């Protein structure tokens, strides 16, 4: 029977057999947490002899020292799954905590939302690796692999099912589940079921051949530099200024380092092109390559067109600060600062945040997930309407200020 290293150490430390150690854990937890025991024994790890101590260590011996039970991390899983763990570290999931905690608004949130409570942002972003000093505070949100292979069966079939993705990839700023599940791809999958062969799932496109380095060409925010189109480059520069990544002169700020570390933007074209070619190869399993290129290029066009609308709205608000109609809040590095999200101080800036994080996102994400209604009615249409509101509100603020 295969045993984990912790199971063997536990057995040696106690001077007993590995089977006896495992049985001790099971006997106690059949009473305390019977569901966990049932799940573990039903899963492949339980059936192949991986015992509790293999993941949780052997320090926990009674109800009085529960805190001594070690909570596993991706590094724990790497002992048996080195390839998958190594791939995971190359992808965006491993950076999820770093990306979210780099946001300025993170500091304004209650700890239940962004800390160990795991009730808001941290509930999904906990999948990312954390600095050692933070990891100690996140006992129940410090694993990574079990976000998809959930405890305690750790099922591969579960993680391969697109429904495994829906808890995090849904809602306000990233409704990929809703987009995909109501697209033609998702509709076919639901009709034919998991044994169907025609419809690509989340894993088909974003984890091709089971690769755990999840990522896309455009990334989450669809930000890329450099741009060869001068007009698009100007719009992108304005957006990055609105995000506080570039200053008023278009030079990098300290925030650029966080953006680079969390890979929230693609900062070299070669990386983008390599990722795009991989996606085209996935599409080519069912479609012609020329068709795939055309469809993905259409998504690129939506990004460009949305950037134009977004940039014009940012410039309207930048003008208010430049002309003294609005005053930059103390401690803000830049204004407007879209990454303050709903912590922005004025209605017109909160409109910018919704434009960027909801409408712009839905426009281009809907396009890439081949959901016409999301791309247009939930994305492009409200993006345009919000831009008109910003322009009207800017004019009213100028009128009230005599500027």
C-alpha cells in the first residue's frame, strides 16, 4: 500500500504500524467528523492508502491540540504530484492572492471579506500562494489544489467538470460561467452531458491537455503593452493612467511593479502571441485555423473598441482634476484611481470603476466566450451609456464650479 512520507514518519515516531496510525485517526474522526472520513475513504487517495498524517502531519493527537494539525498547501501535494504543482506555479491561479491583495481597495475592506474569514474576495483568491507571514493567518484558506479538487475526495473528475469553475468565475466582474454555460458551447455540453465529445469546456481551452498553468493571452484585465496601433496605444496609456500604473506623463509608477508581479497585464508581445497560438491549436481540434483566428481577432477588436470608450471617459474625469474642479484625495497616488473601486469619493469616479470592472469586462469576455448577448447588452451597451453619463456629469460639475 502506498503511504505518504508523513504517514511513515508518524508510524516511526509512535513506534507502531502505519495501519495502526491511520486507524487511530479514522476511529476518532468517525465520531467527530464522519463526513470527512467517508469522503476520504471514497476517494482515490483513501483507497490507495494515503492516510491522514500524510497531509496533516502527526502532531495532532487529541481534541485539545487540533491546531497542531498541519493544513496542506500546494507544496504538500507536490510530494506526489510534482508535475502538476510545478505547472500550477506558472499560471494565474497561483498569483490570485497577490493580484487581489495588490488592489488599493483591499486595505479598506473588513477582514471577513479579504482576510481569513474567506467570505468575500479572499473566498476565491485564497487559491493563490501567500507570503509566509500571511499564510499563518489563513489556516483554512491556505491550500491551493483543493480549490478545484475539493476535500476530502480530491476528485480528478470533479476538477475536470466545468461546474467546478463556477463558484469563482461568475458574477459582477467575471461572469465567465454564465457566458460559457449560455453560449452554444455550454448549451451543447449541457444537452449531451459530461460524456459528450463536441463541446469544449473551461478545462479544454484553459487547461489544454491537463496543463495546470492556467492563463490567457489577454489576461484578466485585457491590458497589453506595447501596442503598434498609435490610437490604441494612446487609449491604453490613458487607461493605465486611470489605474495608477502610469503617471500624468505616461511614466511608470510604483504600482507597475505590483502589476508585473501579479501578471495583471501582458507586457511583451511574444508572450501574448505564444498564448494565442496555443489557443488557436485548441480551437483547431474542431474548427479550421483561419476560422479560429478570425473569431479570436474579433474579440481583440472588442477590446480595442471598448478601450476607446473607456479612455474617453477617463479623460473627461482627468480634466476635472487638471482644472481644479475635483481635488485629489489625500494619500492617493493618482486621480482618478479606478483601482479604488467603490471606495472612490465621487459618483462620477464610481461610474468609471463600474465601466472598467463590469461593462468593459463583459464586452470582451463575452466576445471571447462567444456569447453575443453578454458581449452586447451586458457589456457594450451599458459601457456606452455609462460613458454618456460621465460626460454629462463632468459638464454639470464644471458648470457648478464655474469652470
